[in-house]
C-alpha cells in the first residue's frame, strides 16, 4: 500500500481504521473542520520560524512534489517547507526541512500545546524515509504552540512556538517503524473486513471516525452510551462481556449511572426533588438576568493581551425578568476587530450592579468576565460585581434534583431543554438557520470577515437568533423549575410565563381579583338557602381573618419595614402608617357604622366604604411591584390580591344572602353584593395613579393598609364568629386561612 504519514499514524492507532478508510469510507463520520483549519494556519505561520524559506507547492501528482524537492536540495543552506520524499511506497512531506552544510534537520509542526506520543510516531516515520534515502538527518524536532505566550504588538514566532528535540527517540524507533510498515501492508491486503477488539485505541489519541460503525451491533443502550464512566473502565467492562444495561445493573456502579440505566431501561417517569429545587430557587432574587456568551478560539493570538486558544467573547444574549415582564438585550461584535472592550462596556451597561445573574455552567461565564475585569481596570469593579452575583442554572440537573430519561445522563442545556419541552419547534436548535451550536457559532464568526456584506448580514442575524435561543432556553428551564415547585399551576401559567399574559394584563387581573371574589360570593344567592348557616359563617369569617392577618404581615408590613431600613428613623414609617390605618377605619366606622339594623342602602354603603382600604392595599402592593427597588414582586402582589379575593367570597355572600332573606329578588340581591366590591378596584386604581409620582411615601401606605386590614379583622370579622356557638371553629379556620396565605406568599412571592 502507498502510505503517507497520516495513513501511517492512523494505522498506529488502529489498523482497522485505515482498512475501513480504504474500503468503507462511506461509514466515516466527519472531522471538526476548525481543527483542520487551525492546523493549516499554524503550519503556514511556522514556516517563517527560520526566516527565508522556499515552499514546495502542493500537487496532486506527488511525484512532481518529490522532483521539485530534489531540485531545491542542490542549494546550500536552504530552508524548504513541505519538502517531499518517497521510499519503498512510503511518502512524506516534511513541514520544515532545514539543510545545513552537510546535514539536515526536520521539524514537524503541530497546533497542539503539548507533545503527544502520536506526534513522535509521525516524525519517526519521516526520519525512517529520509534515513533510508541516505540523507544525514542530525536533528528531529516537534514544533508546537506555547500556551503561555501573550501577544503584545507584532507576533514573536520564537516565543509563540516551543521546539522539542526528539532525535534520540526517532533513532531508537527505526527498526520498529520498519516492522510496523510491513504489518500494515499485510493487514491492508485482507479483502474481508478484519475483526478487531474494541479498546482505548478507539478514542485515544483521537476519536475514531468509525466508532459508531464498529459498535452498531450493540444497540442504543450499552456501556458506551453511559455518562460518568471513564473510557478505560468502559472498554474493560466491554471486554469482560458486561456491556448491556441489564448486565451492568448486576455490578457495583454509581447511583447516577444506575439511575440513567433504570430510567432508560424501564421507561421511568421524571424524577423531581421539589424540596431541593425550591431551595435553589429561593436563593434567586428579582430582577433576574439570564446571561450567555459566545466565544471563539484561535491557535494564533490575533489581538494584544491574548494567548493561544484563549476564549475571546464576541457576543452575548441577555434575557431578564423585571416586574414579571420578560425583556431581552444582546450584543454582537463587528468582525475583524478585537471585540472585548465594546462587549465589556455593553455588558456593564446592560447588567446593573447587585442583581442576580443566571448562567448555565457558570464557570465559563465567570471565566470570561474575570478575564475582562483583569484586562479593563476601569470596568473591573462593575464586572466583578456581576461575577460575584452569578448563579448556576445547571445545578438542579447536574446534581439530579430533576432528571428525565431523555437527558441520557447528560446535563448540557442541549439535552435538558428538549427533555423538559419535547416536540416544541420554537425551542429546537435544528430549526435555526446557519448556526445550530456553539462550535458553528465560533467557526462562522472567526471567518465572517472573509464574507461579503450580504453574507455577513445573513450570518449576523443567524448568530443573534442562536444566542438568543440559548438564554431563552434558560428562561424556559427556569419557568419549568418554578412550575414543578408551584402548588398552583394556574398561577404559574399566569404569572411566570410572559407569553400567556402580558404585564399590563397581569396588573389589571390583580386589581380585579378581589372584585371577582366578591362577585363569586354574591352569586351564592342563586344556589343557597335564604340565610347562611351560622357554622358555615364562622368557617368563612375565620378563614377570612387568617388570610387578612397573613396578607397584612407578609405582603404589606414586612415590605414596609424593608423599604424603611435606609430611613433616619427606620421604625417610623411602618409604625406611623400602621396606627394611621387603624385611626382611619375608626373614623370611617364612626361616620358610617356597619349596622345591620340600618336600612339596606346604608348597610351597603357602609360595607362599600369599609372595602376601600382593601382596594388601597392591592393598589399599594401593585405599584410597589411595578417600581424598581421594592422587595414586592408581581407574584407577591398577586398573593395579597388572591388572599383578599378569598376573604371577599364570604363577604359578598354576607351582603347578598340577608337581602334575599328579606324578600329581595335573587338578581337584585346579587347586584347589591357585586356593587359592594366594586369600590376595591376603583380605590386600587386611584392609589396607583396617586402613588406613581409620590413613591417616597410607599412604606407609609403599605403599613397604613396593613393597619386598616388588622382593624377590619379585629373589629368586624373575629367578633362575628365569637358571638355564636361556633367560635372554636372560627378560630381553627383562622389558622387555616393564615396557613393558606403563608403558602401563597412563600410559593409565589
């Protein structure tokens, strides 16, 4: 067989690889093009290591390259690149051949940052050919990249490249090379496909492009599809005959590997540790940012302050949730310039200090940010602030708080996303144009400067779409985690998924929710008797009391305290507002007493007036959520509104049912009940309008609303169930109402 140095090295790794490449090339998987391109760039640059050189141009007719080389060897002290030789059907092109007065030096150039054994085999093969042709090769060396080199100004080739002398090694390999070539030729003469045991040579020093072909008989569930087992152990198990899932379960394996096997083998349902996920989510704060960088690597540093294979960020996508609305920002550098400064400036502009930032595999984003902070001292403080506030969305999947059989033991976002949202075309990277993964993004940006303007525009759009999907995928994963830990799915759909309900609609819904509760309670006239059972009334009053006490604490007084911490007298706003709320209700009660003996119209008016503070409470919570800097979120405002709505159900019934018992028609009784709650969204809206420009009095109004609600509970609700025979039941349900609201606030706020 006519061997080249690449074919020889393939055979050294695995002779069957060379056989399949010759006889079944259609079974070969494609090689990463960026590896080839990097190798070519490094090789071209290294030709200048020894100054002036003469290049032997590539020719498909290898004989011509050999003749061109011979004609150059007549020159004294010449450096020839791609010098080509042949001995006994063995061909090689020497990357750099240095001809001295009476001897030769050969150099093999590699784009790696270390010397591997296969490189020594490569240059040993070249030495064998030249030695047998009678050339006096006194030095054989491997040229490789110095990973510590940092560019400053023009490239310094002497510092960029390391040169390792392997002359003694290649001399000792001469006889071994001869035997190897003989064995390779005998092996390649086989017409039938030879059998070859699988082993570590299938993945080392390179991944074999025929590995899928050689393992196709094992099925989709075998030891090689498992994650978390090193390759040596996989091949050891395989060669012991232990490679099927059923057999692997009989031996000692880690819990994670066992989980992967059992989930895929027995088609298990998703495993979800809600407690652990909840703990993870509780460490996140709003506004919440989702960050993803795209970077590219070059073997040859392009810019000052860069090293070989350094990750150079050129793009980021940033989704963020603020006031329960999902927004997006992005950055993409122009090609052929150092993108780092503009990217860093844009990043500190787009991400405020002291906000929670989520990344998927945060080690990467933190590495990029730290290098930018070191590079740009004027931006360092802000960048490191972002750095210290990054949290990792990968943790729930890496640590298996959430595991699905469709993740196949992998916690990469490209596996997690389709496992959580199967068959969603909007989340399928395959549906993108041009750019479908990080490697493609890296390669295409690196080569963008070589494209015309139209192609650049098309590629830029594809890069933006790809990176945007990365952070949107993170948002969707976050939503899914919130969903599985939320006890109220309807609430999740309304308040966590921005696609289903926009920000304005959320605000309107929160304002109207207490009114909806009152309306629902008033509707009892259509399917209940003329009066509410005293026992049931005690249950309703107790439940309402607990809900309102909890609401006034978690959704009003605690946020008031938080907002007052920077006040000169921190306790003043919550204390003063609270007592003023009570005084306000005392005055209202004096002016418009809620007395059943009064006329129906006066009673309706009194109840309506007493509903004003509840509407104000919702309005205050809502405007707090809409303003930056408040500890109240939209979900927290919803929790308060929902709690008041629950309390309003019995209140609506208490208005409409007595009217029905006094002879009013059902429709009219229902209407009066509904009207009693109409003041709540109106007073809430007026509060929002007034507070929108006077936000500094927010802590006072939060505590004011809290005090007013406490008064309603203490003066109206609790006495109602204490003046009958069911006070103990009312007290018990006060506790139940308190717990309901506590769960709501913890789950949603």
